[in-house]
C-alpha cells in the first residue's frame, strides 16, 4: 500500500496535537522558552539542509523567482485565509490562534526533503521507513507546537496527507520517465532550497523576523525547472 507511510504521518500529527492540547496548561514563561527552543532547532535544521547544495546559484534563483511568484499570487494570504476559516468554523482556541497553528505547522511539516524523499520511496519501492521516521518527528513536533500554538496544529495533517499522498501516487510511475541522475540532483537542490525556507521559518518562530515563508513555496517548482535545464545542458553540450 503506497499510501501507508503518508497515512501514518498524518495520524501521528493528529495524535501529537491532541496530546499537546491536554498539556497546554503550562506557565507562559515555559511556553515562550519552549517556542524559542523549537525555533532554534528549526533554524539549525534549515542551515544543515541549506549547505547540501551542489550549485548554490540554483538555490538563490529559486528563492528569488519563487518569492516573486508567491507574492504575486499572495499564497501566504490564501493559506492564512484557510486558517481563518477554520478558526471561524471551530471557534477560537484560548491557547492560541487556530490560523497561526495551522499555517506554522503546515509549513514545518510540508517543507523539506523528508516529505518528498519519503513519499518517493513509498511510491517507487513501497519502502515507508523515511516517512515512518518523519512521522515520529512530526508527532513530537506537533505535540510541542500544540502546547504553544493551540489546536490549530491538528489541521496541518490534511495538507501533509494530500501533499505526500500526491507525490507517492506520482512516484508509482516516475521511474519510467525520469532518469535517476536527474531525480538525485533535484532532491539535492530541493533539500537546500527547502532548508533555507525552514531556516526563515525558524527565525519567525523565535520572533526575530516576520518573513512570509509561504510565498517562497513556488521556489520548489523553480528548483525543478532549473535542475531540468541544467541537466539538459549537460546532456547535449
């Protein structure tokens, strides 16, 4: 079952968020410090991923072009609108904004190489180990986020399942028309590009910046386009 890893990932996010909701009655000072700890951890993770690039020019161009596209289509505003709709639908969480919890958790869980690599492994080889590992990490992260950002974190499971599930479904056919060298190059540059997005998200979590990270997401598509062009150039020149 190629969706097994995806479903486990979504389930552990839900379980972690529910457990975190019951642990929300902790002192404000502790919640603030925990949030700083999460932010710093996300920053370090993003930096580690960012340094993996074999051609940093691709990363720069992807972030610049992707940010311009995202700002044009106002992707972060649209994502916030979904969060606000959830907040209006289910009521405000006294522990935090449902919209903020949904948006922040969605960006943390979706951006990054593990989601793509894990989903590809699930679809191509039926190997769910990467997504199982990601599920455990996401579950604990959801628990901690829910103690500080509220129950809105639980709704991030839906986009995670849709995102990873779509990639896994696509991956069942991907090895028939995409060379392994091209896929490896894409994953490498995607890791670096996504890592800088995660780094920016970590800065936001610490309160140092208010970067509109969701508007950078088209950079992932730009990365794929640039890697494809570079691969074609190397093949024919």
